[in-house]
C-alpha cells in the first residue's frame, strides 16, 4: 500500500529533525571533559599496545636506529617541551609546541616505539613546566600517545625501515610514506584537539571540528614540514645544517607572529579579555551549530566609570 503525501511529508520532517540533532550533538555538559579524557585514553592505550606488539613481531625491526640522530631528536624534543621560548601561544592557556616536529623526525629515522616513548616523556616534562592539572595532563598525554601511535602504526604498515642510511637517494616510496605519516599526525591531533575544545567549551561537536581542525593543522603543519627537510638535508651534507637552522628559525618566527596577530585581533591588549570580534565568533559557534535544538543566553554587565580606568 503506497504512503500518502501527508505521511511522506511527516517522514521527511522527522528525518530532518534527526539530522539536525545529530549535527548539533554535544557531549553532556556535566561529563563532557571526563568522557573526552577517558575515551581518548582508552583508544590511546589500545593503539600504543598494538604498535608495540606489531613492531616486536615485525620482520623489519627498527632496532638498528641511527643512534646520533635518535639522541639528537629526543634531546630536541625534551628541550622544546621544557622551554617556554620554544612554544607558540595559540590561546589564553594553550600553546603549540614542537613535539610533533621531533616525533615526525624520530619516525622518519625508523624509531616507532622510540618516538612514542620520547613524545610521552616530553609531554610529562611540559606538564611539569606549566604545572598542569592532572586531568589536563592525562588528556594531553593520551592525545600525544594516540597521535604518535597512529602515525607509528602507519609507518609499520608501510613496512619501511627508515634509518638514516636509507635516506640516501630518496625514492618516491619514501616521500609518499613520509607524507602519509605526516598527514596522520596532523589529522589525528587536529580531530582530538577539536573534540577536547568542543567538550571544554560545550559547543556542538561538528562546529568544534569545523573551526578547530583547520587552525590547529595549519600551525602544526608549518613546523612539521621541517622534519623531512632536516633528515634529507643533513644526510646529503652536514654542511647544510646552518642553512637549515636559519630556515627553521624563520618558519618558527613567522608562525609565532601569525598566531600573535590573530590573538591580538581577538583580545583587548590591556585586560586580555576577548573583544567584540571574538565575541561574535563565539556566538556564531554556539548558535550556528545548535540546529535550533538548544538555547543560549547572553549576560550584559554595565561597569560604571570603566572607560576612565580603561583610558
């Protein structure tokens, strides 16, 4: 028996309402951050254990690492995570650090589990410097383990023993593999970071992903692109190291200046509070991704004689 036009219209309306609710799905407000932390931690543990087992059982074990390269990259990672001058401020309490730059380099020299342990150790060092709360530390540690672990899994899947000796005469296979590993680092970190921000800010998950991934991937990608250049350049000729160092400093400073300008454009220079532009963007994120299924409230506060203090 054919459905009537009225029944079909009712089905269409129901599907549209379900799609709207799915697009504006939110982690419950009171358990948003714990759910994000526990979910990321559980997946990270699974990925890390799988990577360790896979590398131990791999026919092409990466035990013959280039020791000087591994030591230099690990030292650079620990220093970069411990010194604030090596960080790029991306928000009031958030920073872009060079952790994935060095982790990418460790993966390119053939050290999957080494990249994992060095990255997690660097994360702990960073948490000690900023005196992060336990929940924040666990979330970042889980995110880094999941990100580097996923990239390590790609490296093992590619069945490549990328030691420094194998970089000579770089092949298209090596280039494509490096691009796949780098893309994995960027995408996984961008998605997990966006989910964390959506949970903390209590905005729609789809909206958090749309706004967060692009900005984060741009900053991390600019720094990570230096890793294969260093690996190939130093192997070709160590005399290129000073030129590579200058390029690294220029890219780092350019990325930092871009973030500083973006931050200054959205915050008051005196108070550090978000300005009108940041407020409008925040409203667009909250209201634009709600799909009509949630409500929002704006509270206005009038401070007497604030203009005199501000001036």
